């Protein structure tokens, strides 16, 4: 592990704790949740999410346009475009990691809203 990754371990632990507490609150409110992964498995259902994922990838290829929102949306749309559950799950894990990274960035900024003076 790189030194900069380990430097934020305590922040990451706090974020993970908050996520688990939120899941506990959701479970108390809704119980065990079982929902379909998609309405159907027709090819048309995958077309729009794949187009949206591709659009976000194009944005993310440009460092001047790349944002946390575009990074997260690329992962979420990628998950929605996956035609098999293992691939969908892998994309959802990536989306979860992006969410944690984004929160970590917010929590470790010297000034709220500041990103290296931008």
C-alpha cells in the first residue's frame, strides 16, 4: 500500500462505520430487501446505460472535465449496462469504492469545497 493511501486509514474507517450504521438504519426501516436487478434481460434494456457509461468515460478522459460525479456515474451506468450478475456486482463494488473515495476527499480537504485551490 502506498503511504498516501495509509495516511487516510482513520478517515476511511470512520466512513465505513457511517456506511454500516446507515445500512443498519435501512434494515430497521425496511427489513431484508430483495428487489429485481432489472425489469427484463432484453438487449434494449442495456443500450441506454451503455451509451450513458460511454458518455461519462469520454468526460473522464478529459482531466479538465472529469468530476467525482462523472466518475461515479460511469461506474453506476456501467453496472446497469452489465448483462451478467457477476459483472454487475463488480461494477457496483467499483461504484462503492468511488463513493468512499469521494467522501474521503471531502473529509480531508483543508477547506470545505476546496480541491487544491480550485
